[in-house]
C-alpha cells in the first residue's frame, strides 16, 4: 500500500466556540484523522468570537483543549480596525492571517477595503507573515437575477471578473509592501496568466484551489442542488480542466479543502439563501486519488509539502524525512471509505464514487486511526 506524508489542510472552518453546531474540534479532527490529514489550520471566522484578537485566539485554544485528534494550528483574522492586534496575535502563535475582500457571510468578520489593507500589510510584511485572501471584489458581484434555483443564475452573480480584479489588487499590494500573499480557493482559471506573471516577477504569491473546483462542473449541477453552493462558485467544465493544468504546472501550489459545513437546514432553499460551504475534510485524498488516476505521487506536494510551507511548519510537517514529525497516511487503493466523521454528513460528493480509502493514519509515530477505528484518546497538539 502507498505510504504518504500525513496531509496538511490549511483551510478548515471549525466554528467552535460559538457555532459548534456547525462543526467542532472533536468531529473535525476525527474526520481529519480518518482522511489521512494529520495537521489542519483553522480559519479565523465562523466561530464566536472570531480569531481577530488575542482574546479570540485564547477562546479558540480553550475550546480546542483535549479535543484534537490531529495537530491543529490557527490563522488569525485581519478585519477593519484590528491592525494593532497583528503583532500580539503573532506572538501568541497564529501561523498567519486571513482576510476577505467581500462580505464573509458572518457579521463578526467584516471584509477589508484597499485602505484597510494599506494599514495592515506593513504590519504583516515586517515579520514576514502571510496574508490569506478570499479574492472576490464586491463591486463586481451582482444579486441573483432570474430563478434562484437555477445554478447558472448563481454562477452569473459571481463572475470571473470579481476574482480577477481582487487578485490584481492583491498582486499590486504584494508588490508595494513586499507582503506574502496567498490566494485561497482559486476558482477562475482565467486568472492563471496573471498569477504566472506575478510569480515570474518574483512576488511572494502562492495559490490554492479546492477539490470541488477540480471535481465538479457548473453544467452538471441540478436545479436546486444547493449542496454545491460555495463562493467563489464552481465554474464550467473547460475552466476545471485548466485548473488541473495549472496545478500540474505548479502555478497553483496546493489543494486545500475549504471544509466549511453548517447544519443541513441552512443548506436548503435556493442558491441565494443557502449557506455557501462544502464539507470534504475526510474525503480530500480519496477525491484526489480518483482524479489523479493513480498518480498519487503528486499529492504529497499539493496536499502536504506546499501547505506545510505556507503555514511555516516545514521544519516539522509536510514530508517523510529525518527530523520531521512521523505523520503518515497509508492509502489502500481498494479500501472502502469509512463512515463520515464530520458533524454533518451533507456533502455534494457521493462516497460510493471513490475507489480506495485511507487504511491507517499515524501522528508523530503513533497510530491514531485504522479502518474506521480510532486510538483510545485524542493525541493532537496545538501548533
Ligand atoms: Zn473558507
């Protein structure tokens, strides 16, 4: 059976404390262990309080205590007016920061404008902290027009141009301030040339995409199938194929899940009202294995090494190598996917579609998961 470095997922919304009924540390980290993910980094929003202050981080740490089946790190949040929190949050151990350029969906985490970025970026650039960016510009988003049950109308409301203008803004900001910028969940392949050019220029820009953008196509999404709703939206089939090419060429650095569940009731209704978020933390390796058709050799780069480096964890995580933590996922190409451990099982993926499953997961040399069974107690650490 293939043996891989434990996966590092740098885009996970745990939502505890405050919205623990959406997803919590216990269920998310068990799902991670069952999916071969040995390190995850929690996003600073959807929990209450948000991780935009030292107080917010301490609430997270208190909530996580004794509940983590894998190692967990935290991103801090950049929101309007919290520039003074950046340095204290770094001192308290956040691995970097996240901001939104468009409304995030929750009131506790407002989006930033270019003026806010101009305040925050020097504070981030000085210590070399990375800024993760949800890159869509609100001025280019539109209300859904037409039937809100029709996915095409949702897709049209969040055009590619909203991503492009946001990424262009972040490239300019990176150039001006010398700041490390990471574009989360790239959905539009039309931005690839711009990203390629920025990197040729030597700007410290990295990019991730998600399994759902590499798997689904807007043409196939049925009327009212709101389990597919996420932002930016899943785009057309031809776009998906170009994302794959960019990933294979290394222009897209990594794959992270953006695991962002909510109670199933919030996913019902139409594409306007439903919560945007897709649960896939436990499934990411199975998804990638299926699409890579056995070329599992690329997955450690996209799903372990590059994300570990993004989070500054490369001296401990991201590879099987002397001196690093012995975090290991054992893949069984004919294994059967175990029961989902996510708090809510709703996902657009159909588990029966996946050949193969994680056979066993080791965290710092200890077996924490094997074929649906877990170790006797959680052994995850806070990073
Ligand atoms: Zn997210």
